[in-house]
């Protein structure tokens, strides 16, 4: 497939060079991005726009742009020239030839095979974490910054565990195969062979003579990574936000995903949510319950919702206010707000109030009673 479309790829590469897009923006990075950030961005974006997976118009051109950006920014010399002098400086450095690699070759070298091959790579575990946010953030939408601890490949040894490339040697016990062949005599002149994992290299086929001083040969180091959780208005309870490939790294597997399961915090004395509906409990006095009232509720985004009721309000009465509930996720519509009324009675009455109530309920000719 790739040989057949080689001319197309060359045309796309030429188009990328002519457009001269900001290479940092192509990888969705800042100019202060680390080598690790550049690798992560390329891994995520190249998989997203690979033509074998993404058939959308423009995906292949985007794939070429991503490969070109990674090729430059992952090379410390080229990156330094680009940062100082831009694309013109790069062309001058390369003698005006712009000898850029085939983007499929870059992808293959990065993942150790084509897209289908990298799909078969062993993946690390997926981590699911409960993440509590305020109901207001789920109502309005928000970008929430947070930090997470994880394991990343050692920047010094790139996950080899060795002080340098010259400190990695083929295992003398298995000859680099990772297995030992054991020959046993069963009968005179008859032998049987069996294989077992090499106990000297643990089946890796290589041994390290001098371990990396940065990770102490562990191949990975602890790292605290900054992330931003993007919430859209009306985000459902228990909604999963996937951070693809952001699990613990290891040279033995492709990093798994981190899944944040978003839930609202339990906050007392506030609006409560049930799916797309909101619930509010309002306390009123007996005078308001009998004569009517007007009040305001401050909503999650700060706007005021007027509640009013003319006439008698029974204890436990529920009023429905349409379109004042949660936003319906992915739409412009809203659920409803339900207001339940709690009527508070006075603890005791003074004689004058007792007399007036008795007259109101029983008439002026009725004698005052000891208790209502």
C-alpha cells in the first residue's frame, strides 16, 4: 500500500513544507515541551490520524504534518535550529534539500512495525479513577487542572536500564536467544532436548554490565504529570473521560489508558441532581404557606430563578419549573427543576395572635380557646 502511494506522500510532504505550519502547534505543544511530551504527542496524534485507521478527508495530510513535526522536534540539533531560525534555518542547515523521511517509516520505527503491528503490542493495564467535581462545573462546563503520579521511561537510558548503549551485551548463557537448550540422554545413543527460559538474563537475551545511574536499572522513574479535564455542560454522572496512553510506562508494554469516572460532590444544602433533573428544598413560614409568596433561588451558574405561589401551599407540595434543570448533554435543551416546600410552624403564639387566628378560623363570636 505504502509503495503505491509513495508519489502521493511526496506531494503531501511538499505541501507541508510550503505551508510551513508551526511545528509545535502541529503536535499541540508549547515551545517549552520536554522530549517526553514530544514523544507522547506524536504517539497520540500519529495513531489518531494514521490513514489505515482514519479515513476522514485531510487525515493523511495531517499524518504527514505530524511526522514532519516529530522528525524535527525529536532531534535536539534540528529543534535548536528551528527554535532560533525557523524553517529557513532548517533548510539552510540541510543544504536546501529538505531530505525528509517517509512518514510511514517514522511511524514504523517509533512503534516497531506498521499500524497493524502496533495494534498487537502488549498494552499496560487501564486505570479507572473516581474523580469528584462540583455540580456547578457539571452544569456550566469547566476545564479542571489536576496532577497525577505515574511511571515514565527513564529519560537517560530510554528504558534500557543501562548506563549507555555500550553496556548492553548479548547474554553469554543463551547466546542472546533468551532460552537455554538442555540435552538429556534417555537411552544409550538417544537424546532428548528441552528448552527453558534463561536464568541469567530472564529470557531477555541481553544483560546489562553497568546500570543506569538515574533509574538504578529500573528503566522507569516516578513522575508527576499535569493534566486538564475538560467538562462539557450537562456531563452525566459517572461519565468516563479517557486519557489515552497515559498509564504507567514500561519498555515491556505500550502504556495503558487512564479513565476518570466523573461524579458530582455531595454538597449539603444545595441543589441535588437526578439525571437531567434538579431538586431544591425550600422552607417557608406558615404565613407564606397561607398567603402566598415570591422568592429567588440562586442557580448553579449564578442566575436567579423566581419561585412564587399564590394561595395556600401544602407541606410537601412540589412545584415544577420547566427548563431550569441540568443541560441535556450534547444538546441545547434543559431538564426541569423541582422545588419541594417545607412549611415551618411557630413554636408558640402570643395571646394577641391566638385571638386573631381564632377569629379568622372560627369567627368573631367564637370564644378564644386554650389551644388551637
